[in-house]
């Protein structure tokens, strides 16, 4: 990023599930920030896109029963439609399957290889296919689970290319020391410093088991690790390493906005790759917190995400944008709720900015024939004070926005609104209007309120792009407030104002009770949401194979798909711990068949053998047999995964049911 240019990026989103509010968050923040910079005349570039390679994506396509390419195209369309619906205006969308991106990735690989930073070896470790990551686990844990996904990890041993990350420990520490702004906020910087100071292992950067990826140059039996591939999007999109674009010199280095979940990739691996290749480093990795629901990260894993279609049915884009930026201190985690969104919209938007606009404009219409009086510089002390307060609000807003403290920036603007509101109330223009001798005072009050409103609308336009335009045009002003630099606008410099005539509330008041009831009805589903029945431990989480072509959306199955799963009632006859396996119980269960079956279940840490003997349970009866610890498991029992630690709670019946009875 050069002197007067601004390059900002969002993470590129995995196309394994449809977008939710968590994805929209980073994107809306970046969109708002770009609008803010553009409004101030800064040559800005906003990049977003999709991360489309890897085992996760392969699995999602397999679950739908469609080719991977068709799957990624479908989810790409969903992301693009979601961002368009939110009014996001990005400059470029990068897909990791774009040929120019693949070219850049292979080029960076070759450079690192030529410089001696890549070597071939063998990697063995515990891998989570959902995180796409080998996990560090306790050495005495022989059946580790992914702490994010509550799924068993896969033991993988394969030939792999490695990046000499260990060689970058000191250079990285020097970087964090020399450039404290490189990772922000400080709490994240400290986290990264202690991680790197603890020692860096070389990084496995290729997979032989994953087919859907970019081939390793010169060894196509390997594909490039998705994170190596994905991070390079930030430069390939500008044309580094390819001939499709030529924007690298103009815009690089970037401000990367990322969630704290992907801190290490951006603050450790990415600068190490760039240092290795001799490429200039990003300006800043700014790390924000997570949107929470019920205290947990909102996301597809927990099924607790706020869905965008529900939001759009009840709220406008500006309400959503304002709420996210005002409610959650950027950089920290923040709980978001529909109630909170309604409350903020009503108090800050409808009763705050909206009310100031309509009362000011209505009075100008009623008392001045719709023509705003001109502000006089020496009109009154009180008016001069308002002018001063607005200038202060502007300065604070700019400073906080530049520091990415969006919530505080909005507080400053709303402090300005409160000042004008008080000024109007104190001066009671409705009384002045009745007294012809008070005409000059009335005009001063209305001119001041109008002018303050005009400056405030320009200020908040990046956060409220739609309603600021609406208010602007109701004010009789020409053009677009998003295209006028508030810092260049002077008090009273709007000369060409047309008659104020049509006034309508910019933010209608929301009926909380009605909206909450509607949302509850829309989001209530017959299946348990927070704690879905899950396979627990004993069986590998195989992707469900569905006939999917008929399923309209990802994650939706037809009744034909469901029928394939043979769920049967059973009774546990015997149970014992499996030696040297902390988590496994060996169960003998009666499914009403000629012979009882043996099933291994990963519940030993929560159920003692004697707790389960005699219990009526539900078994997936047609699961392919699988060997664990040399013992064959012939089926899987169902349990809900509850709470943060995913504690299993066995599914059962409230009434007597014979063994073998089918659930459908
Ligand atoms: N594909 C990787 C990123 C590669 S960047 C080179 C990835 N994708 S993701 O789709 O899983 O998540 C991307 C980002 O979405 C997160 O870092 C974060 O910015 C955002 N969020 C997803 N869920 C979120 C919340 N609940 N809250 C806030 N942001 C969230 O990781």
C-alpha cells in the first residue's frame, strides 16, 4: 500500500457451507472501512473471495452427491448473492481455483524451493479434516478429538513437503519487535510472540491424500496444503506471479482483517512465506473477535449461527451494519442477539438519528416553507457551540475510525446527535415560530440544526450508506453523501439546496414483540438444534453419502436419503472398558437379531460400564463394520453432544419399545 492508497482484505471463505452472519461480519466491516477511505479521497482496493480447495470441500461435495466443481460454483454463488444483498461493494473477488491464482501459488512454491526453504520428508500426526490441520495433542491421548469440531482426529502418516518454518523463528520475533503495528491489537501480538518464542516446527505443506488442490510443481502426486494456497490469494489477486492483473505495485502491502480463529496462519506462516520469498510484508494483520451466541462462537459447527435470510426478512442492511459496528467492540468477542438488534435500531437509529432528521426537516418545512435558512457565523453563542461540538465529533469519529474503533467512532457521532437534539429542545423552535419578533432566532436554530445534521449524515454515511442517502435527498441536497469528504466540507458550504417537501422516517420503529414472535416461529425446527444427535468416538466421521442431486441446498437431505440410515432400538446386554483406551466401551447389544452385536462406543469418560447395561439405546444398524483396537464395531449408537466439552448423552425412548424396532 503506497502513500495514498489503501489495500484491505477479508479472509477468503470456505465454500463448504452457506454464508452466515459470522462471515458477513468481517466483510461488512471491511466494506464500511473502504467506504470511509474512499469518501476521504483515498485510492482504495477491497479484496474478498473464496477458499475452494481441500478435503473439506471434497467432503461437502460428496455429501451432496455432486462433482466438486459444481459444488464450489454453487456455494460461490451463495456467497456472492449474500454479499450483494448486504450491499457489499468489493473491488475484486478471488477464487483459489482461478488459474491466475494457481499460477502465483506455484510460482511462490518454486521460489521458496529454489531458496532452499522446501524439502521432502514424511509426516505423521493427528489431522482434523474439518480444520484442515494437523493438531497438537497430548502425547498420552491415543484417541484425540478435535476441540473445535468434537470429532475424532484421523491419524495420518504420509510423505510430505515441508516448509522450513523453524528458520524464521528469530526473523519473526524481530519483526514483531521492530513493527508493533504488524499484529494488532496488542493482546493478539503478545499471543503470537509467545507462540513463536515457544519454538516453531517445520510446516507440512503438501498432501498426497487430497486430490482437490493445486499440484506441487514437479510432483503432481502431491497437492499444495490449503493454507499455503489460500494465503497467497492476497497477492495473486493483485497480479503478483501472474499476468492477469497489474495492481501489485500500486496497492501492496495490505491491511489484513481476520478473525482470531485464523491468527496464527496470518501472523506467523504468511509473513514467513513472504520473507522466504523476499516479498514485502503486509502492513498489518488486524485481528477481530468472534460474534457469539449463547457465549459460543457463532458458526456452522455448533449450528448456532444467525442466518442471513432471517435477518433480511426483518431488518434493513443499514440496521444490521450499524448494530454490528456499534454493539461489538472491534477486536473483542461480542454477543449478538435479535433483541439487541431491535433495541439498538429503535434507540439509536429511529429515536436518535431518524428523529433528529425528521423533526429538523419538518420544522423547516412548516416554519420556513421548506427552505433551510442560511447559517450565520456569529448568530448566537449556543449555535456556535453546536458547530464546535460537531467539529469535535468529526475529529473523534475520524480518529477512532482510523484506529478501527468503530464502536467508539459511532459513539462520537451519536454524542453529536445528542448535542443537536438538546439544542433544539432548549430553544423550542415551535414556540419561537409563534412569535414574529423571534424570527431571526428561529432561523438561527433551524439553520444550525440543519447544518449539524448535514455534517453528521456525511460522517455516518459509510456505516449507513442507504439511509444516509435517503436523509440527504430529503434534506434537498444533491449528490451522494458517500462521495463528499466530510473533512473538506465547511459549515454552510451547501448552496444548492432544493425545497424540503417529502419527509418520511428514515428508520421506522420496530415492533419488538411481533418481530421476536415471527423469528421464533421461523427458526423453530422439529430437530434439536444446539445438541444434534451425533456419532461419538467409536466410528470415524464419514461424510454422509446422499443422493443429494435432489436436495435443494447444502445440508438438506431428502426422505430417500434419510431412509438409507437404518436406526433401530436396542438394549445393552454387556459393557466393559477397552484396555488401554480411555474413551472406549465395548458393548454387546441386542437388536432383536439372531445374534447380539458388538459395538465400540467412545463414551467411557462419561459412562461407566454398569451405567449402560440394561439401557435402551438407538443404534445405526447398517454402518459398515470398522476395526478399533483390533476389535470390530458393528454399528454406532446415538447420543446428543452437550455443552462446550461435547459431553455425550445417550438417546433413548420415553416408552417401552421392542429391540429391533426401526426408527423412521
Ligand atoms: N478459508 C479460511 C481463511 C483463509 S484466509 C487466507 C477460513 N474460512 S472461514 O470461512 O472458516 O472463516 C473465515 C472468517 O470468517 C473468519 O476468520 C472470521 O473472519 C469470519 N467468521 C466466521 N465465523 C465468525 C464468527 N462467529 N464471528 C466473527 N467472525 C467469524 O477460515
